[in-house]
């Protein structure tokens, strides 16, 4: 088996009804019930202007060599409507992995839900205006190589987070989180409860009813000293 040059055509997919419900919950609420260990590094950020603030879909993973997009081109031929392309790139920032032509093919022909790139793009003057979710690390006019190696639908790391094929990708203007496919149902129920509680906290913060007593309790438990004086510097 040519490890490093493998293209898997099938993945284990999430329950689509469960996945769709995450679209009603802010990524931050879902991340909090996952012990805040699921968010991609903020170097990967939204650079386009989708009208729908929330993006959700099953991960179609692409593992590429730094600055090389041959495997990504292969993915363009294989991804399906509603997928989220998630592309590793060995954290390289020197070469754009794609531009307007490839992106237009994904948006209009393949009709994917969006794309997450751990690397830059180019043609931001056009892509930046699109009603299509594009998350990347920035821009550069420098183009990629097309030599390989690379793999498709294998486990990858993107933005410092592990992503398996078929995991649920949830993204909004705050950034991107990864929801393990096999844990999605449990996470969804916890996220719904958290969202309801968070909405109550927000209302209390607005109307002056917020309970901040927990702060003093936490400071005391952790040994903070409160000094009613000026720093003697």
C-alpha cells in the first residue's frame, strides 16, 4: 500500500439529522461542552462573506505536502454536495493552495458546504466577497506545486486539531470546531442545554441581574490576595 499516496473513496458518515441541529447552536457553546478542546487555531479564519453565519457538514479530509495541491485537485473530483473540505498543509504559509478558479468549481459545480484550509489562498479580491464559507490562514500571490504526495479521507491535523473523515465541522464567524462523529449525539444534547443556560445568563447581564459571586469565591479558593492599597512601585 503506497502510504502517503492513498485516496479513500468512502468514509463513515455522521447522522445527518443530528448534524443539521448543530447549525442552530453557536460554535462557542458547542466547544464549551467539549471542554474547550476542539477549536482550530485562530490563524484559520473566515475570509469570505457568507450570508448564513453557520456552516456545518461532514469532513472530507485532504492531507497535503506543504505548498502542494495535487491531492486537493483530486478532492475536487471526488467531494460531494454538502461536504466540508478540510485541508492540512504542514502549517505552510508560503504558497496559496487555491484561487478563484478552483474555488468557483467547489462553490458552483460541487456545491460543497465550505472549505477549511490550513494555509493561504489567492484571488481574495473576488473570493472575499462571496456568499460561500472560506476559512484559511491568509493570502499570498505565490502559487502551489502539483507534485504530491498526499492522501484523501485519512485522519489529519488542521489548525492543531485532529480531524477524521466524516467528523462534523461546525464553523461561524468566531472560527472552526471539530465534533467527533461517534460522539455527536451526546454532544448535541449537552450543547442544547448549555445554549439555553447561556441565553439566560445573557439576559441577566443585560437587565442587571447577573450573579458574579462565583468570581470572589474562585479567587479565594485559588489563593488570591485582595489589597486595598496602591502598588508600592
